């Protein structure tokens, strides 16, 4: 009977543990293979008349009969890498450096550049429109790193896991290589310019690196074909399904927007329902702007089904309002860089400058201060407000600040002033056509105009140009004459004006300062406004409102009037004849 020493048992188990997964991958039963190997060793020892199997016997016989020993020959029990490993299992130092740069360093740099600047998203298309796309792209350099590390420490890794990691990395890099294929010629030429050409070439380089790593993995396992290693076909199928699932909201958004742009009313209705249930709000917002690059994403299925970008900004803005119930410019413009906007995002062409609509948000323009002062006469049911606004432009180009303002019901803009070189200048009143022509002329000459025109019932469009660049400011003041809303005979109410649309940003630290005075008592239900009585026969409402509360119930002020007052009059200051305006309350 053949006996095994303890050292021989340990050596046999150590060796078989290293090659077990390779037999599993080839479909063999590891238990049967292990029994066959033991039986072969014992038969050879019995033939030689030896009754005890030693550690050296196991090493000698296994080295002669097992090709996998070429990889682990004379490897000690320690899991650390043995310098004596066979030549074919070593990764050439030079090749490792090259493929590490191409498959790990370069893809990582490209991902960080695109995340921070959105360079490709602004110029061509957005390769990482969602956080899932970011994770997919990041998976490639991580997988390549783990494979290169795993090939040098085979005892510490599961070969099946490494095969799947590599298969998924190959599929992702192949997908993006196809996406960036039209940009490869541009990339080759652009390599001459500060190395920017490597950006569109990065997916292809990562793909080639992943293929090279799979070849090394095949050599390490001693199999004849890379398809014998698990994970290649499965990884490709997994990635295709994953991209289809992740891209579905983008695909439905493209389809829905094209349906909304249809001339058929029923198709438009179906498109709105599709956008409400399955659409991507961020992508809809991108379509509301003129930037061609930010409108395109990497969803192949959406591009095919939607038939290309046939929706213009005007149709997209209408669809956005019908889906969300809010104008698109009440939201910040879509940022193509996930961690901020880089140097490539500094200029946005403002196609609505000098036009008749508010349009989209423009970069750099913000509201720096806002103050609403007013005087109310509850007995006369009349009030006068002055809204002082100051805009700031942090960009490097002159900008136009535009906003649509909701006036109190029946209110009119009766005064308009603009600060020029620190001096307040009064604006002139004229017909819509004359003022519009004058404003457009001044815009073309890059002077300092402000224009207010009616924009629907109790709505005005305010335009200021130019807001000076590099931190420059522009200050205006609107005088608004308003009839107060009667609540019975003893109360009146006033809804403060507010923005309904705007193309500028309002920071969280910018508030609307409110100071309303009257010779009769004033009331408010707002927790942000307070009632005051600064002196005898003078009442006031003071406080600070943010932009949201200004347009809500907090922006309503009430006044107490004498119910016995039924007739009031005031001089008409607009005409030269000085007619008296009489008003009777019934």
C-alpha cells in the first residue's frame, strides 16, 4: 500500500489548487482530475517499488506530466510571487508600462477631463450623460489595473472573476470605440496640438489594452483560445443589455420630443404623456438651448428610433412647459461638466439677445440686489411701487439681462430709470414699434439701453444691455402704478410684482428687500414680513423675501381703508390738459 508523507500531501494540494479553476473553465470535473492524478502518482511509485510518496516525488512527477507546472514550477507554499516562474507567465516590463498607460492612465485622465470641463459634450456629444455612463467608463481602467495586478499574483485571484472583469472591459471600450470612430481622424490630427487628440483615441487604446491583457490571461491559463476563458461573450451581452436599460429614458425623451413637434394633435398628446412618464428632464432642458453638442448623447437606439435631432429649441421649450408646468428658464442651464464648468464652457451664444422673448439662461449674468419700495393709499385703492434691480456679469463678454415680470393686476409701468456712470437717467415713453427699433439700434451700437414692453395681460418684458463683463454691473428702477384690489369696503390687497421668467441666475444669498408704507394700517400673513408703526399716522411692512416666497402668498400685502369713502380723484399727469380722473366705489 502506498503512503503519502504530510509534506507530499501539502505539495499536491498546493499545486492542484492553482490549476483547479482552469479545469473548471474547460468543463472538467476537478474531483475526477484530482483522483486521476493521485492514482497516476501511486501507480508510478508502485512500478518503481517505492511505498512512500515524498514531496520531491510529487514535484518531479507533476512537473513531467502537467503543463500548468510551467507557470508554478518550484513555487513555494507562500502566496507571494516566485521570481523563478516560467518565462511565458511573465509580463514584459516594457509592454506592461505601455499598456498600463494606454489602458489605465489615459482613460482615467480623459474621464476626469470630460467630467470637469464637458469638452466633448459641448462640441460633439455627451459621452457620459448619466452617472451610470460615468461608472461604465470608470470600470475600464479599474478592470485593466486589476487584471495587470492579478496576472502577477495568480494565487491571490480567481481566474473566472478576472475573465469576467476583462470581458466587460472589452465590451465597454469596444462600445465607446465605435461611438468615437468618426472623431478618430480629428483626434489623430489634434495630437499635434497639446495632445488633445488622445481624447477621442482613448477608448480605442483602452480596447486594445484589454485585448492584450486577455491574451496574457490565456497564456497564464494555458488554454488554446481566449473564448475558453469565461466572460468574453457574457460580458458583451451584459454590457449591451446594460446600455439599453440605462439609455431607455434618453431614448424615450428623443421620441417624445419628436412626437410633440408633430403637426398631429393626437401625436403631440401621446408625446407629452410619454415624456411625463418616461422622459429625462435634464435632456429635455438641454434641447431648450442652442448648444448642438449638449443635445446629443451616446444612446444609439434613441438616435435610430428618433430619426435624428428634428426638434428645435422653440418646440422643446413648449414641450418642457407642458410636461413640467414651469418655463424652462426658471431652471439653471444644463451643465455639461459634472463638477463645474471648465474653460471650454465659458462662452454661450445668446441667440435671443435683443429679441422679443426671455430665452434661455446665459452664463455669468446674475441678480446682485433687489429692493421693492412702495406707498399705498387704501382709501383711494391706489399704490405706487419702485423696484430697483442690479445685475452683475462675471463672464468675459457683454451680456443682456432679460426677465418677464408679473405686475399687480391692472398695474402699469409708469416710470423707468437707468444708472449711467453712477447717474440716474429717466427713460422716455413711446409706441412699441418705436421703442423696439430704438433699443435694437442701441444694442447693435453696444450702448447702455433698458427697454420695457408689454408681454401679455399684467406682464412686461424687461431687457437691459449691456451688462459689462468681468464683474460689471447694471442698475435699473421700474416705477409701477397699481390699482389696489378691493376686499369688501374696508380692506384692499396688493400682490407684489415677481419674475415669471428670467435669463439670469439668482443666488441663494440674494433676497428681495421689501418696504411698503401707508398712512393707514397695513397687514400681512407672511412670516418673513413684519408690520411696523414707525411714527404716528405712518404704517409700514418691512422684510426680506427670496424669489420663491415673493411669488407666493408671502408676497401679498393688505391695507385697511375707511368704508365710508366712496369717491376719489387724482390729476392726470400724462396729458398736458391736466384732466381729473374720478373713481367711484360701489
